[in-house]
C-alpha cells in the first residue's frame, strides 16, 4: 500500500506541475483616443493663413493622446479633402481653402483649414527706387513711383504706402495729424505687363528728406482688393 500511494502522489504532482497558468495576458499597448492637428503658423479661428505665392510653408503638427491624456509617439496619416497627402507641410501658389485631417485607423482628428490668400506682389512690382518729385512751400509731398503690372490682368488701381523721414531719419507725422503712413493710389487702369511712373501726392509732411515706399494693395476691375504681404 505504501508503494502504491507513493506512485500516485508523484503522478499527481507531475500532472499539476505541467499545467499552464490560468492568469490572463494583459495587453498594455497604449490606445490613442484623440488626435489634434495644427500647424507651426499662428492659428486664427481654427485655421492657418498663408500667402499664395508658392514660398510660404505651413508645417503640420499633430498631438496624439490616450484616455489619460498621455502623449503617444505615433505619427498619424494626413489627408487633404479625404485623399492621402504625403507630406509634412503645405505651400501653394493657388489661392483657396484647403481642408486637412489626420487619422490613425478609424480615429480622426479635427479638420484644420489652411487658407491661401493672394498677395498684391503677385500683380505688381516696384521697378526702382521711388523719388521725391516735389515738396511745396506748405509741405505737400509728391512722389514718383516706377512700377510694373507683372500680371496678365487689368488693374483698376495700385496703392502704395509712403513714410516720410526728416534729415535725422525720423518718421514725420502728417501736418495737423498723428498719421505717419500715407496711402496713395493710381487713378488710371493699369494694363497687363505694362510699366508706369505716376506722380502721386502723399500729403503734408514738412521737413521731408527721404521716403520709404511699399506696395499696399491692388484693386481688380471687379473691385476686389488684394493686399500686400
């Protein structure tokens, strides 16, 4: 009897010793629950604004988090209007509204819009240094601004911003005003690919010695105004 009991004990021990653990396997792989899509540009009203001249670039930024708010090191896929977009940045020379989204599987981010705006420099350029045409005894400054319509469209008018500086290089305020920047515009339609040097009255800035001139805007025949960058 002793021998029989010993054999049974050993067999039972061996049987239980070979069983696998019944403990469940825990999958601790982080699960993304939120994707936030923005760009490296300042965001205005949930959109990024860039200039549509093919050079300014918006770089995408994504933040992926789990249910506890922990940031996960996962790179989502980017789409443009639902189609795959295989780049980490965006630039264009075509004005418009571009809608982007990021995704991981079926998890979608917010829709982030990039607005590409036209700029006046796409239509006109200043050809050489503008000059002071005349200064009246009362201080009325008239300037000559050589520019060219580099587009294939007729322009209703072109506007320039002008700053007047005194001999010390300080910006002058307009007489009887606090304004330091004057806006002056052409009065005739500018034809495509044509050059002009109009004389434009700036305002009353006594003591003017030098001027700083920049493109301010262009107005299309449709009266749509396009601002400079």
